[in-house]
C-alpha cells in the first residue's frame, strides 16, 4: 500500500509525520511478528522532495547504492547532419533548432521524448544522458530508505522523482507499507509523487493559510487524481476552526491531531524523529496506518462493487 504524505506548503510538519509513520509501522508488534511467510514487514520510505530532501536528517540511513539520473537528450553528429531541419519540425517543445549549418539543443526545454532521433533521416542524432541529479537507497534500521537529490540549477524535478519511484518501488508492492514524502506545494513534482498512491495524507495547520493550501492540495489529490485523502492537523490548538469546518463540509476525515508542543519543535531542531522523542506517539501512528489501510480496503471494495 502506497501512502503519499503531502501538504500545500512547506513547514507544516509533513516530514515529521512521514518519518514517524514509517518508524511506527516498523516497530509495530504485528509487523515485527511477520507476514504470512514469517518475514518481518519492513516499510519502504521515499523522500521525493528532491529539491530539498531532509528525511535523511531524521532517519540517518546507511546508503548502499547510488546512481546518477537524468534524461536522454539529443547529440548531433555534424559529419552526418544534412541540416534538413526535420528534428526542429517534430520537436513539440522547441528544444532543438537548426540555424544555418548549426543544430542547437536546449537541454532545459527537452523532455527526452526521442522524436527528433526517430525522425532524423540520416541517423545523425544519438541520445546522451543529461545528468540532473542522483538517486540513492539503503536502510535506516528496519526501514528501507530511498531519496532523490536534484542538482543545483536544474529546472525539472519530475524526471528525478519518476526515476526514483521506478527504481525503489517494487512493481508489485502488494500490501508492503510504502510511505512517500512529497515536496511542498501542489505543482507537478507533487502530482508526480501522488500519482499511483493508494491514499494521500495531507498535513496542515489550523490557520487560514493552512486552509488555503489544504484546499489546493485536496483539489489535486482528490479532484484531479481521484485519490482518497485524509488530514492530519499539526499544531492543533493554534489558529481557528476553519480547517475542521472545511473538512466536515467536504467529507474529508481528520485522522490525527498533533498539538502544539515545545518538545516536538525541540526534537525537530535536533534531528530527532517525533516518535523517538515522544515514544507514546508510536501507537498513535501505527493506529493511523491501520486506519488508512482500512479506508483503502473500503475504497477498493467500493470500486469493485
Ligand atoms: S533531422 Fe538530423 S539531419 Fe536533419 S537537421 Fe536534424 S540532426 Fe541534422
Ligand atoms: S528529445 Fe523530444 S523534446 Fe528533446 S529535442 Fe528531441 S524532440 Fe525535442
């Protein structure tokens, strides 16, 4: 089961929730006891916030494998090119141009679709990897960990997130708990992180700003992608009751409330996961996972009916 933890904006406690969820699933007695084949259930955690990954600060994984990722862009052999302009004609993204006896490639516009290569009449184009970042994986104790990091100055995060997910998530994940920590906001990188999830957990604050961004996140997750959503209210008790009223109106379940607590902020600033600083939260996060699993099962049954 894949759960994406997202929020309309940064600083709402999204990573705190995602990390706590993964650690609590790993420590849950039922999961330690093992699955049907007797193997302990090991959650998989992906930090998809490739512009600023920070979950590793809390999980402190040992990285075992790393590779460069990017996208294939065209490279033109001037010996074979006849400057016919076909490549520029077929490129929908204006990422390649033929100017006199020169072919110019604009990697930042290229989507790696391969049309230019396919349509070049002389085979002058080969595809080379334009490195955009790295993806890594390893283990943080009982939690399998993976993250992507985008190189400074790269314009597109989506290809890195897509390759991270393809590399780290097994093709048939079944019921294995998989937690994805999404980038902040509601732009394309967030959509890519939500795509394919079974459930989107939205972390928000009970303030007008929190409500504004929550609405946008619900619009993307539920209305555009058709995914079931639930809300965690962080710093519960500050602000107003606008988020609660909105959730009630929209039929969105509030699955957990985390009160404003100085100890949580202190643990965060020291890179200590919430459930390690306050172990009483483990049970609550394990129960949160069970609640999400029940809702996903129900949604599947409803879809089959
Ligand atoms: S399609 Fe091929 S031959 Fe024609 S201009 Fe482009 S690279 Fe050169
Ligand atoms: S790979 Fe696609 S997007 Fe990139 S230059 Fe060729 S046609 Fe354009």
